[in-house]
C-alpha cells in the first residue's frame, strides 16, 4: 500500500528493470546453448577503397534464436561479456573468420581481401589471447596480414603495459589493428603514438550527419588529418549515401564501409561485388 509508505521508503520494485533482468537471464541461458546448437552465423560487410573496389570485409556475428528470431549483437554481446560467454563466442568468431579467409586464399579473385573481426575487452584481456590467435592462424594457414582486429578505445586505457605488449606481439605477427568507433571513447591521444595501430575507424555517428551538421563534418576532417599525420589508414563506417561518400573521399578518407556499398551479407553475396 503505497499510501501508507513513509517518505523515506525506497521503491525497489521496478517492473521495467525486472523485465530487463529476466530477459537478460533468458538470453544468457540461451547463449549457453547457442554454440552447441549452431545458432550463430557470420555476415560480411564490404569495405571499399576510393574507387569503390572491394578490399575487405568486417565479420559481424548473428544469432538466430529458435523462438526469439534474429537477435542483434548489440543486445547479446553485452550479456555475453557479463557472463564470460564472450570467451567461447569470441573463439567461435575467430575460428570462423579464419575458415573464411582460408577459402578466400584459394580463390584468385578474393586472395587480396582482408577480414576484420571485433574483439571484446574481456577476450583481449585473456593472458593467452595472442597464443590463441597464433594457433588459429597456423591451423588454417592464414596469412596474418589478411586478419584485422577491431579494438575500441576504452580497451586501451585499462592495463596499458599489457595492452602494448599484446599489440606489439600481434603486429609482429603481421596482424593489423584497427580502432573501432573512433572519436566516441577516451580523448587521450597519446596511445596512438605508443601503440602499433594501423587504422582508425571513424564512428558512424559522425558520418551520419556529415552533410547536415558542420560539427560532424569538422570532426571527420579532424580524424582523417590526425590519422594521416600519424601514417594511419582511415576508414569511415556507416556510409549510407553518395553525398557522404563524396564528402569523405574528397577529404582523402582511405576506405569506406556502409549500406551505400552493401549491407552485411553472406560470403557468397560479398564475392558478387568483385567484378
Ligand atoms: P561495429 O563493430 O561498430 O559494427 C558496425 C555496425 O554498424 C554493425 O551493426 C553494422 O551492421 C552497422 N552498419 C554498417 N553500415 C551501416 C550503415 O550504413 N548504417 C547503419 N545505420 N548501420 C550500419 P551490427 O552488426 O548490429 O553490430 C553491432 C555491434 O555489435 C558492432 O558494432 C560490434 O560492436 C558488435 N559486434 C558485432 N559482431 C561482433 C563480434 O563478432 N564480436 C564482438 N565482440 N562484437 C561484435
Ligand atoms: Mg580493412
Ligand atoms: Mg567493428
Ligand atoms: Mg563501429
């Protein structure tokens, strides 16, 4: 009876919050089974150069749930991170990305393609992360230059020495490191100089408003200049229109990814983009 509740009482039953918790529990139960039941699959989104030629793709995980249908990664990756299930899931992504790269290496028209995978912070923090990558590359006989790891800025500030050691080992192997969602995270830029990063990925929130909002356009310009002044490759994500592409290309952005060039799709669909 709320009426009788004094003004110092706390209302701790929040139905919306409870629903969220129940749903997360359901998701984490489902996630445990998803690997065994083969419910994950990868989609590949094209990355193109200034001429529009396909240079690579980003692998994006999909979960096809038997009752809930297709669940977006933004919904289940955080749950997987919380529960630790991101470790076996991340391993699955790496393995399947390597399988795909192995297939591409046998096709003359696809030999040159790179494949980026998203790495979560918990995955990167594992002490044997580099060994796992090495083992997978060896098993599938992959040219390490073809594999790119997408990290986010927030992962770089945690245990800097550990991060730098791992990055150096990875780049010695020949693996490329890309900074995803660049511009949305921590503003300290000193790590760009200290870490062997090869690519900056301009966050799609800046690209989205490029032709409508001067601040967004200026931010894109600044990221491209910053990247190039450090000899980094710059890729824009979330490019949806010709106007956005033309603006970025004119500013010398190196690579592009977004619905304008292709939505995430099957590997077969991706290869149709190569003439
Ligand atoms: P992200 O790595 O920044 O990936 C880009 C997201 O933007 C993808 O969403 C992609 O489908 C979407 N996108 C691409 N082009 C456009 C565009 O032109 N317009 C719009 N509006 N969106 C575009 P998706 O596949 O839903 O993935 C969301 C996030 O989930 C990813 O963001 C990434 O952080 C995470 N994620 C996806 N796959 C994996 C994975 O295998 N492992 C981990 N750890 N995280 C993943
Ligand atoms: Mg690339
Ligand atoms: Mg990404
Ligand atoms: Mg991103």
